[in-house]
C-alpha cells in the first residue's frame, strides 16, 4: 500500500467515525415539545439569528480529527525541516471562544508523539497585527500556523503578511481557506475533506505531493 493509499484509508476511517458520532448525536437529541408554544420558538429563532455569524466560524470537523488528519498530511510536504517542527496556534485573546479552541488544539498536538518522524513543539500565539505575526513567525521558525475561529476579519491581512514565507497555515474553520488560509477541513455528506488554497500556497512556497492533492478540494 502506497503512502497516498494509506492516507486515503485513514481519511475514510475518520469519516466513518464522524458519521457515527453524528448519528448517535441525532438519536440522543430530544424532540422539542409542541407545548412550548410559539413564544419559545420565537425566542429560539432570535437566539439563532444573533449567533449566526459566530456559528459560521464553528469548525465543521472536530478539532481532534483535524489534528489527526493534519499530522498525517504533513508527511506529504515536499521539504519538511530536518529538526524540530515548530507549530504556532494563533488566537485572539479577547475572544473566549478563540482561546478555548486554541487550548483544545494545543492539547491535541501535545498528545502526538512525532510528526513526519520528527519531534515537535507547539505554542499559543496572540494576534497582534500582521507585522508582528510575520516577525514572530520568523523568530520562532514556525513550520505550521493553526488559525483558530474568531479571526475571520484578520485572515486576509495575515495572508498578505505571510507571502514569501514558507509556512503552512491551517484554519480550524474551513471558511477561512478562500480568504487566505492554505489548508482547512470541511464535511461533505458527513465525511471530512481537505480544502486547499492553491494560490496562497504558491505565494508562501508551500507544496504537497501530487498524490495527496488528489484528495483535496482545490480553491484558487
């Protein structure tokens, strides 16, 4: 079995796990009683509309599964560094949700023994503007930058600041990929699929092997 076949099997197995969890969740969700009346329905609708923009940034693929797939995917980059892989997790400290996602991602990466056969470390970074991010990326020698939800308006300026920087940017929210993140994950019929921004990848000198790119949805 080739590495590409192995990754495809891993994605398929992960897809089945996500689908099963979704089915269990749906079965476990209690039905709303009609006795709650139209007032409860109206309150629920108002809550939904006020949180719609935040929900749009919610990861569609569970963070642990994203990390598992990212770890496998990094074995297919063309030029991984020879020593330690440094990972940054970008967060907006004024956002409780962003901090929560960052903490979950760091814990998930902490559990990984090795990535592409190499040791790794990960640190949570605060968004303090594009220039500061570019400087911090260079100072730390980051190989991968994970972008947490809550940074939607910052993604385009982040992408421009990182042009010519050989850094893989992964978005916890797949909606960030068209805006300038290189990689993200989406659910299609209950199955996770990788989303790849080819234009931004070229600007940041990031390349993946052709075999794994066949498994991705490419956006320009």
